[in-house]
C-alpha cells in the first residue's frame, strides 16, 4: 500500500518546505516518491525563482513559466515568492512581467524581489497590481523601482504588511510618509542603501517595533509617537560621515540601539537621544580626546573601537556587561559570553604588550560606575608584541617569498622576548585586581604561547575561579605541563 500518497496535502507541503533554499530540481526529485506528490508540487505554496540555482537561463525561464501556470491554475495564494533574476532582453522581461502579474492576482503572503537589468535597459519598476495585494505580509525589494501609482498618487493598500525591506531603491520624504501611514500593521521597516531623501519621519505609528537605516544620506530622523519601537539601528553610508540629527526621545520602549560608522560621540549628551536604552552596540573610530558615555538605564554595552581603554569614560551605574573589541570590528555577540553579572569581555586585536595589561588594569580601577567582578578575554592569535619580534616574523615571510633578499635582522630568541615582556608586567606597581571569575578563551592554534599568556594575566588579576577555554585541542604535552606548573604555582 502506498501510505505516502495518503498523507494530507498540508503535511506533504510541510515536508517539501524543508527544501527551501535548495535548487528547484530537488523538489522535482521528491515528487517521484509518490504518484500524488507530483501533482501536489503544483500546489506547493513556496515558489523560488532564483536564477543562480539553475544551470542555464533557458531552463530557468521555462521553469518559471511552467510552475506559474500550474500554480495559478489551482487558484491558490502563494505563501512565499522569491524572484531574483538578471534581465538581458525584452523577451525575458515579458516572461517575468506576465508570470509576476498572474501570481500577484492570486495573492502572495511574502514577496522577495531582486531585479537587475543590462545597462541598455531601464531600471525595473514593480507593477501597480502589487499595491492591491491585500494578503501581503512581508515585502523585500532590491534594486527595483516602486510602482508608479505609489510615486504619483500616494496610494498604499498594504493593510496586512508587517515587514518591509527596501535595498537600493529610490524614495523621497513623501513616499516614506505614504508607506508609514498606509501600512498600519507594519512592525519592521528597514532601508538599506536607498537614496533620494534627507529626512526620515514617522508620526503616530502604533505598531512599528524595529527600524533600520543603513548606508543612506539621511540628515534628520524624527520618530514621534511610536510607542512600541524597541529596536533601532543606524549605520553610516561612509565611515566618518557627519551623524544625522536624532529625535527619538519620546520612544519609551526603545531599549536596543546599534550605532555604526559615524564619528565617535564626544559628549555625555549622545545617550540623551535614547533615554531608555538598555542595550547599545557602538561601532566607532577614535576621533577626539575621549569617549564619554553616560546612562542610568544602560545594562549591556558592546563597543567596537580603536579607542584605548584609558580614553574611555563610563558613567553607567547599572551596566552588567561591557564588551570591548578592537579587532577589525568583528561582530562578537552577547550570546558567546558567559551570562554573569558585572562582566567585562575583552577582544584584543592580536598584539598584546605590557601597556595593554596596564591599561586594562587601570580601567578596572576607575570610579566610572561599572565595577567588573568577572572578566572574559578572548585571544585571537595573541602575541607578545614588540618591534623586534614583528621584524623577525616579517623577515621569515620575506625570505619565504624571496630567498635572495638581503634583509638581515640578528636572530633574537623568542623565549628572551617573552621573558622581557613578563618581567615588564611584573613591574606594574599595582596589586593584582580581585575578580570573582576569570575566563581565558584561546581562539586560534597559531597563538604563540598560551602558558606565557596565562602567566602574564595572573600577574595582573587574582580570580577566585579560573576557566581556560580553547577552540582547538591542546595536545602539546610540553605546553600542558607548562600550564599546570603555572596554575600550581599560583594556586594561592
């Protein structure tokens, strides 16, 4: 008995949904499992028309026409439609317009559009029928023109739209107003690399929860009466660009903010724009004498910067977690850190010397309203850095690529360099900082000497509990022995 054929249609569709993201050919292969599954693929409500998943352009456009015809014949609403394609000639454009029009007529819940045209062809403009799809809940547009009736008449009928993402789309202040007033259920609004506007305003939107402006030339942001907005992220079009004027202080639920690419906020007034912020991700470069942040509501701060710790001043009495990263602004994420109260996480840039330890030690002594009792240090190819060691590595690299090079640097044993660095650390005239818990995470096997690093850290800190974590197996018996000796010597 063919039990697979007896499964209800919605269960078969659920099984097929696990193929989302796979080439459409996989869907065809699955249909041979049962006599009825071939017919059910015609009603499968997730349509993926991504040309990069096909071996040839001809097979792609044939698949689009055939699948659209079979699906629309059953008069069903598409749960998700993905259409990502580059158009090379009018015939291909005609197929896309015809099939898209048919699918919009039967209805689409989630639509993702990415259309690129050859240089000789005008930019693709979405059809006006898109504005009449009343069941549309999610819309993502990349490199397309908005429907002409929206641009001229301001008519928006997206009464069910919850998520809207615009990427490389021309919009102006009026279109922004049409969208925000015509989409009363909109919860997530993201604009990336869009152009044509200098001011972004939202007035009296009761459902907006997440707002993102990335890579734009916006100069003024006004958010008035958006009582449920809780997440806001702002990223500059070019590094160092003058930041826009912000007016979000009335958003009482705005607790998560990301601020990236603009010059460093150089006054305590920066966070007055976000009086209720609890989680702040700040990506900034060192401009000015100091970085000053003041907030009584802030609980988590992720700071990606080239500011030295000695130039950072915090007045954050309720801060629970401070992440300090100066390693090419790599995204860290709170979930990778231990969930401890009063915790500081450090991600150094790979070159650690005595000055780095001293700056960290002095920062923890500051009366800045943040008292760290737990410390996490992630070593990403950490090296005891000084100029001689750097030149030695450079010489090896140069010789490997050019054996006839005349560059000569007297070989100085690395053991001697390590000894010098450790002796300098021991000369820091500060008692070891008392910690509840210290965790050291070795991220890469190429790090030079883990035992020496642990020894250096324990010269500066005295934890009640110590955790050593490694992303690779420590199989070197000599290194294991050195670590054990250091820990045993400092057990008290």
